[in-house]
C-alpha cells in the first residue's frame, strides 16, 4: 500500500466537499415540496399517529417488539461464539455466559412486569 | 523554618535587620492574632439568633484576646536584640507546583506590631463602646461579627509577609468595611454609599494587582524579602511603575486624591465603624503599604514625588472641605482625609519621613477615634442629629464627652504638649528638609503643610465650638422631636476617656528620646537628620501662630457670634467645598457612571450597554461572540456539519506534517 | 489451542461491579417493588452501593499506588494510579449529584417527568402528576452511566474504551429527556445529544478501526509499541489517533465539537446537567489523558499542533461566548467549555506534574459545578393567578437573579463562592487548580498556551463576577404582573450537597497541599 | 482481490453514512446514517482482522453490533417520543434551543 494515508485524506476531502456542497445544493436546487408521507416516521408501515389513546399516552408496542427482538438477537451474537468453542472455554466461558444471560434477563423481566408483553 | 537574607538594597536599607526564625512560644503562635477574631466572627455568623444574648461579649473578648497576644509578642520582641527584631513565621506552603511555591507566612517586626497594637487596642475599646451604642439594634450580633471579621482581616493585612497575603487582608478589610457601611442597608442611600466605597476600592485593588503582576514578572516572587531584596537589581522604570501602582492602591484604600470621595459617604455606617475603620485603622492601610514598600520607593524617586504630591493635594483638599461641612461626621471624615494626607506626604519624603508618618498615624488613630466616639455620643444624646448647626452649647449637658472631645481637638490642631503636636510638628520639619537638587520642594511642601496646620486648626475649632459652645440651636418640639441632650452610658464614655488620655500623653511619651523612631529603625532604616531650610524654632513658632490664628477665627465666628441654623449661601468656594469640591460629579463621570452601566448591562445583557461599559476590547469581543453565537443556530445538522468540518481540519493539521 | 481463563482481580473490579450490579438490581426493583416503596428502596440501594464502592477504592489505594496498579482481563482493564484516583473522584461526585436527583424541595416534586412516556401537556401526564408518580428509573440509569465512566478511565484497549463510552453516554441520552418542566426543550436536547453523540462515537469507532489496522492490536500499550516499528502506515496511526481523540473531545465539549453542550445543558433536568457536566467530562478526560500519555509520547510532535489548536479554540470560544449569555445554565455551559480548555492545557504539559494538575483541576471543577447547578435547582419562577401563587420551573434568566443576595444570602453566597472558584480567585479551589495546571504547562514548555489561558481566565472573571454583582448590588426587579421569582427550600439533600461542595471548595483553596500530594502519587500509567 | 478494496468500500460507506447524517431531514433516517457509519466501520474492522490474521477485529465487530442495536433501541424511543409531541420527525423542527 503506497501512501496509505491518502484514502483518509480523500475521505476527508470527499466528506468536506459533499457536506458543504450537498447542503448547498439541496438548499439551492432541492424541491421544497414536503408532504406528510415524507416527514412521517417509519413505524412498521402502520398509520403513525392514531388519536391519542388513553389521553395522550401512546402505544409503544411496536418499539417493545423491536426491543424484545434485540434482547434475544444480541443474546445470539454471543451465544454463538460460546457454542462453537464450548469445550475450550470450559467453566470460565460457562460462568461468563450464564452471567451474561442473567444480565440479559433483567430488562426482560422489567418489560414483562411493566406490561410490555400485553399486546392486543 | 526558613531563614531569609536580604541582599542589600540601596542605602539606607543596607542596615535593615535580616528576618530571623521566631523565638519563644508567643512569636510562634502569632497566627492566633488573626485566627481568634476570625473564628469568633464565624461563630457569630453561624450561630445566628441563638447567640444574640452573648454574641457581642464574645466579639469583645476575641478582640481583647488578640490585643493580649499582640502585647506578649511585643514584649518578646522588645527583649530581642535590635538586630533580631524582624521575625518571619512560616505558616504553611500554600501551593507548591513545579519550581514555584506560594508560602503563607507572617512577618513580626516593629512596623507590623505597631499596627497590631493600634488595631487591637483601639479596636477593643470600640468594641466595648459599640456594646452600648448598638444596644437598640436587633442585629447587634451581626455587627460584632463584621467588626471581628474586620479586625482579623486588618491584622492579616499588616502581618502578611508577602504581597499575596497582604492582598487577602486588603480585600478582607474592604469586604468588612463594605458590609459595615451598608449595615443599615434597608436605607437606600446607605446601600448606595456602600456601593460607592466598593467601586472606589476596586479601582485601588486594580493598582495593587498591577503592582503584584509587575513584581512577579520581574522578581518571580511576591514575598517581601525577595521582592525588596531584588529592588537593587530592578531598573528605575519598573520600580516607578510598581511604585505608582502601589500608590493607586493606597489612594483607593486611604481615600487619597483622586479616589477620596467615598470616605464622606462611608459615614453612613454606624459611628463606631467610622471611628475604627474610617478613622483609626483601615484608611491608614495605604500609608502602611507605602511605608512597607519603602525600598521600592527609594528606588523610584518619581513615584516618591508622586506620593508627596498626592499627600499634599489631599491634605489641602480635605482641610478645605472640612471647613464647609455642617454634618459633624462628614466634617470629621474630611479631617481624616486631610490628616492621612499628612501621613502620605511624610511617607513620600523618604527615610526622613517614614517614622513620622507612622508616628502621626498612631497618635491620629487615638485622637480621631476618640473624637468620632465623641461625635457618636453627641448623636446618641441628640436623637441621631448630625447637623452641627442644630447643636451648640452642649458642653454643659455632656461634660465627659465635652472634655474628651476637647482633648482630642487640642491634640489634632497640634497644641503642645498634646500628642498631635509632636507627630505633626515632626512632619512639618521633615517637609522643610532640603532635597538635593530640588530646593523648591522643601519650600513648596513646607508651606503646604504649614497652611494645612492653620486650616486644620480652623475647621476643627469650628466643629468643636459649633457643637459644644455658642447658644443652643436644637430642634424644638415645633420642628418635630424636642431635644433632651444627656450624657451617654459608662460603656460609651470610658473608651472615650481612655482614648483621650492617649491623645494627651501618647505623643509626648513616644517621642522622649525619639524612642518610637528608634523602635521603627529595623524597618524604615536610620537617617542622620539634616537641617531644614528654615531653623526649627522658626518653623515651630510659625506653626503655632497659624494654629492660634485659625482657632481664634473659628472662635470669633462660631462661638462668639450667632451661627445661622440654616447654612447661608456662602461664597463660591464654600459651596464648592460643601459639595466636596465637586469630586462626586467628577467621579460619577469617571467611575460610578460606568459602574452603573455595567450593572445594568449585566442585568439585561443589552449589547450597546455592554459595549458602553467595557469600551474598546469588549466591543470586539462581543462582536466575535455574536458571530460565534450565530453558529449556535439550534439545527442538529449544522452542528454535525461543524463537527465534521472540525474533524477534517484537524485531520489535515495532523497529516499535513507528514506529506 | 486451549483457552486460558484471564486473571480476574475481584477486589479491583469490585467498585465497578457493585455500581453496575446496583443498576441491575435497580431495574428489578422497578419491576417488582410496589410503586410507593420504589423511591426509598432505590435511594437506599444507590447510596449504599456508592459508599461501598468508595470504601473499596480507598481500601486499595495504598497497594495500587505502591505497585503502580494491576492489569486485568488480559490488559483490558488497567487499574493504575490515575484510573483509581479518577474513579474515586467520580464516585464522590456521583454521591453528591445523585443526592440532588433525590431532592423534592418544598414543592414536593423532583426534577423529573412523572411519566416520561406521556405526551407533554396530555391528560395522562396531568393524571400522573396528580397521582404523584415518579420516574424512579433515573437512579438505575445514573448507576449505569457511572459504571461506564468507571470503566472508561481504566480501559486498556479500544474495545473496552468504545463500549464504556457508549455505556456512559446512553443513560445520559435518556436522562436528558426526562425533565419535569419545559419538556419540549428537554426532549429536543435529548434528541440532539443522541444524534450528535452517536455521530461522534461513530467517528471514534472509525478511529479505533484505523488504529487496529495500523497495529493489528487493540491494546493501547501494543499500539504505542507499534508506533516506532511499523513504517509507512503513519497515516492510519495519525488519522486513527485524531478520530479517537475527536470522539473524546466531543464528550469533554471541546471546540469545535462543543455545539451540543449549551443546548443539552440547558434542556436537561438541572440535576442531570450537574451530574453530566461534572462526571462525564472527568471520565472522558481520564480516557483522553490515558490515550495521550500512553500512545501519545512517541507522536507528541505530530499531535501537539492539533491539541494546541483545540485547547486554544476551546478556551477562547468558551470564554468569549459566555460573555454574552443571559441565561444562567447556558452561561455555566459555556464556562464548562472554557474549563475543558484549561484542563487540556494541563494535559499538554506532557509531564507527571501535568497529570497531577489535571486530576486536581477535575476534582475542583467537579465540586464547583455540581454545587453551582444544585443552587440553580432551588431558584424558581412563580406565577400568581386565580388559584394563588404557583411555583414553576427554574428561573434561569440572569435578570431574574437580581437581588438574590438580599433575599437568600446563604444561597447566593454559596453560588458566589463557586463562581469565584470558576474564575480562579485566590483562596478558592479554582485558583489552586488553575495555578497548578498553568505552572505544569509552563514547565512543560507550553508557555503560549499558558498565556492564552491566563488571558482567557482574566476575561472570564467578568461574566462570573457580573452574576455576583447582579445578586448583591442590583435591586430586585419589581414583579411585573403575575410573574415572580422565589427560592424553594430543599428537602435536605441539596442543602447538604451545596454545603459540602462549598466547604470543599474553600478547603481545597486554602490547603490544596494534601490533595495535591495524594494525587501526586497517582501519575503512573500502566502501558 | 486486494483487501484494500474492502477498506475503500468501508470508507465510502462511512462517508455515505456521514452524508446521511448531514443531509437527511428525517430523524430516523439520520439515525440510520449513524448506523451505516458503524457498520462501515465493522467492515473495516473485519478486513483489518483478516489482514493481521487475528480475531480482535471480528470480536470488536460483534460488540459494535451489540452497541449499535442498543443505540437503536434508545434512539427510536427518543425519536418516537419527540414525534408524538411534535407530529414530525424532522430534525430541523427541533431548534428551540439555540444561541
């Protein structure tokens, strides 16, 4: 690799040019036609703003789903490593992973107790 | 315990005593001098209402305790041989970073101990007096807390062995004085007075700060020993700058021209405060500073001359103002101003004057404090009336006050054999000392102090006669409260008596064989007396003639003839004098105005006003600030853009060196 | 290959473990303890844990200083002198900060939204307020944040550094959004902090990647070792270091990465502001000092231009912009930026005195900051309407502070003390701090920096003193209409905090010697 | 093919992510930009890991994923809260705090 720092400088240059140029360009030539759809938040495709249920307290179920998903998703990321060299990691690995599982379980319990799973 | 050596500054400071380690328990425990009143003040403030019943006595006890300790140290110092009368007590290394170390230590020498004695003795008397004077006040405890705070700060100021520590004391007394002037701050004009004193003092502090920076820049240290030691190697211009800066500081603290205007308003504070802080001790701190910095002034003749000039101006200024004031306390304040002018002038005269400046300072401390207490006692008897045109003929009603005040009066106008005579006469002689190459000085300043003596005699006699003699001009029932003057309680009269004794005898006792001047020699150096341009008897005689003349005129106008109850229009000069020769107008333009602007701008952050307040630099700064502020436009994306731009710039800064 | 379990020093990780464990338990408390008892339980837990952690830190002080520290988990967790010292500082300050969290004042409400999930101004929020709900999750959140901080100052490799950074940031993102009043501002601040914060940590992460690419290792020590040996890849090294430092600059609020600071400090609930202003900065500086002093020395000449630029910019911009602020919290925010600059000056001393002075300055700054913001929590706006006078949120406009000195001298006095300490007036801790930092830097040859620093602090005196002048010398504004200002009495916690901070500030101002010596022992980094 | 290409790719992705942060208006898209930056870094980490023939980089990448996920959770919660309050997720609408 010759002059390996050149990519970084390029990155810098590109970033600067794009940052300023992009801001400028979008300000100048960009069409200023916003509509609800453009500004809408993405909420798994459902109509994002139902009328305030329970007087302004909004259902965060979808996010609970997302979070719950992540709880287990993350679990797998590490469990997989552990699984493949279970025997080599031996006791240390076991204890560590169990600890990790416990830690992961705590927010799960919290969510459960706070009614995070009471969908419908 | 570190031992310092003084590399010889120029004469006459070559013979100065070298600081030595303390010997004996009392010198070791000098820190108690400051600690005791400080602790007492803290107790009084923290204990709150609970201590209302006994608080004031604690205050008195604390002040008295410092006096006792001081006395013991004094004795131990007197026993020491003259060569070892400059003692340095290292307390602790305050901050030590890298090579640099700030140490806190006390310096016990004749000069500082003289002040310790004056402050604690007069201070204790005034504490006692205040017990009675502030009897009616619900906040008496707080008052005593502030008094103790003041005593502690003042002692720190005079005992400090470095300009840093001195500065702390300097600020401390400023704070205490501010708190005490504004003690009755529910009355607006008093709060205003407090603020005025505050501003004037800050200007002074600026001077002290500049001086300290200059010293640090040139010497690299701020303790007296090293600074004065390095003076010899300092070039004259630096010394002059430092000297002038110190003079500015002294002017702010000691109400010297052009920063004197606050003292009159400071009389808004309770009378004991005026007696202790604004007559006997704090306002003389400026003189202390000049005398303490003697080596610097010796190296800077121009700065020295400036000191003399300031002293001379203030001397006349105060005297003229004093002739026109009808408010008894303001008249006394004016005279204080003028007397400190005397001391400044003497301090500016160099080695011939230092000792006498301090000498006059001590005697003045006694008789002026005495007279202020007398004034307080008069007000006490006259329902807080301060207009002398409504006094008159009080001699018969308050005998002790009359006698004590009278003795103080005789002392200040310099009638032999009272204290003032000895101290002031010496200053007059010193003023007539010929200065090589500038004979005009001797004549100019000599005549100034002579005239000053005459004026002093006039306005003090005026004050005395208007108050105690002539016919009664009291407010009658028709005008409101009818006056029933009466003598004050013992707690108030006794301190007055003690001080009166001092104003009679002290001067004489201390000048027997020049005991006082020799006592100070380790600090201010020894000088052989040259002969003044006029023979001493002539000087003395002319002084006395002028004094008697002044007193006689005052008697004819204010005792023998009737005094109008309402001030007559008077001449232009009189009117000017009544208004402090328009100093306020000047200062309002110079100091207070911007100050007010500042405060207002601070409230509403009004840009114009900010600019108006801190002219020049602020303009640019605020301009920049506003630009930068524009960047803070609240848009996340532009923040992110700033960050990225910053990142790119930094990357370039780093990498460019390698390409 | 067989795997050797890494060595674990239980005593050394005990403080960290306790703090994080308490966070977890706190979450369980939220889950299983009935609502009434939650607050009390949380408080007991938190304070017990913090005190325990502090004791453990003190217990291992001597050994650590003697042995120079230990390296755990294969060098990922380096508990050396500076790490332990900063951990101690962090725990002490957190005790104070969390105490301010807990204060309900005479109004009977803490500073946090009763139900953060509720839409501001909605019926449900009103209901929650009337039912006196409290978002007691703030205590576990604070614990997690503190855990991250304790970890980052001991992070021996880039992985730990990154994880710790995120662990300390995320709870703060949430805490920022929990203000009980001015919730729009609070949420906005939270969003800004989140977006910019994650952006900054992305930059830091990329820097970490580059450094790994350069050295093939994540351990700071090995990266430092590689600096001399590997040729031709300096680009990766320098670029990586720069981006890494930028991530930390963001956390300490150094210009030009400071833009979030004022907005977030103003928007966040004031107790949280105090907490993060003090602890986050300290933790980030801890990490920065480690990076600069472990990897830096061989690169000193390459990095100095950048560091100098940032330091000068930070001092100047922070001071200058603070001059024109009219909002107390905002002014304090900019002043905290300026202080970051002063600390950077100390870092640039590149000497052990430098480290000691930085540690000392951080303690001083933390004390005064928490104290100052604690004072701010007590000065409130009032509105007098039909139903009598209602006490609202903090009165932060400067004009509202006029004459405070007359109404509540003690409070104003305490604040003045903190401001004077910020301004570096002698006899306050701030002076000792600036003095040590500047002397260290001057000895280290960074004289120009010191000059700028001195000028900046001189200018800074203006806006600190102006608040004091305002409180003591400006007559109280007469209440126009129904708007007014009042001082609520704390329910004890805040008073204690302010008192402790004030005493500490004075004590360290009069006698900084002992602490300086103590920290003087803690200046050796493990490679 | 050379590992450098991966690095270039990751750099480009990183830049694109940056641009998304700077140019997009919708808070959630901005946030996706940040996530893109993180994942671009992951690519770089894995590449370097391969280059140096040790696993540190890959482990790091796993942790980055976890952190990113956690960040998403918090980020979404905050953005949604704001959205519910203001009926818009545009980051340009939130500028009450300024100067």
